[in-house]
C-alpha cells in the first residue's frame, strides 16, 4: 500500500512516516521545502508541494492508496484554520478526484468544543471538524 503523509515534517507527521515505514508501507511525504526533507528517513519518497496551492498536488496523490493528514496551521488564526487546516484537506481531496483512498485526519484535542474561548477566537475546531 502506498501511503501519502501530509505534514510529514511536523512533530506528528515524522512519527507517522517512521511508523508507516516500520509497518512496511511505501511512504510518500509531501514537503514544502527540499531542505526540510533531510530530517525524513531516506526510505520515504519526497514530493515537493504545498497544500494551499492546488497546482502542486497532482504528483503527490498519483498512485496513492491512503492519505494521513497531520498538517497544521501555526497560530495564524482564522485565516490559517480555514486555508490550511481545512483548505489543505479540500485541495488534496480535489486533486485525488474520483480516485479513492483510505483517509486518516489528525484533528485536535477538544475538537468538538465549539463554545470555548480558543475556538471562538480561532475557529480552529470548526475548520478541523469540517475537514
Ligand atoms: N502536537 C500535538 O500534541 C497535537 C495534539 C493534538 C492535535 N494536534 C494537531 O495535529 C496537527 C499536527 O501537529 P504537529 O504538532 O505535528 O504540528 P507541526 O509540528 O507544526 O507540523 C505541522 C506540519 O504541517 C505542515 N504544513 C503547514 N502548512 C502547510 C502547507 N501550507 N502546505 C504543506 N504543509 C504544511 C508543516 O510543514 P513545514 O515543516 O514546512 O512547516 C508541518 O509538516 C495539527 O493540526 C495539530 O493541531 C497536535
């Protein structure tokens, strides 16, 4: 099975890449900048792309059987929550088109909490749920 990891250079994504390789999956890592790919295990296939730029995603999803989303906007508030946390998932699934894949999405602790201060100010939970 070919597994695509979105957010592969993040603290969680790196663990996902290592575990998927240990489970003998073929792993493709979407990475924004080549320099960041150095931290990944050499067995992982690196594809350069950015989830907020749909035109960069075609190669990433080619031949993929499963996608693990572990990306996250870094404190950029509502705009990041909508464009990265949600928009990234939307763009990758659009790139996948009519092809099917198993999907896992890292959401967030408290993602069902709509009324707390954090969600009221960032909408982060709302956009994660929509993803
Ligand atoms: N860490 C936790 O304990 C924890 C707990 C619960 C939920 N979560 C959720 O899990 C997710 C990942 O957390 P984390 O701690 O691993 O975050 P992180 O270390 O900040 O990693 C975020 C990842 O997303 C990538 N990314 C951000 N914007 C992108 C874009 N436009 N295109 C492509 N990739 C992009 C980053 O790439 P770069 O390396 O290029 O920046 C990085 O690989 C987040 O959504 C977070 O809310 C985390």
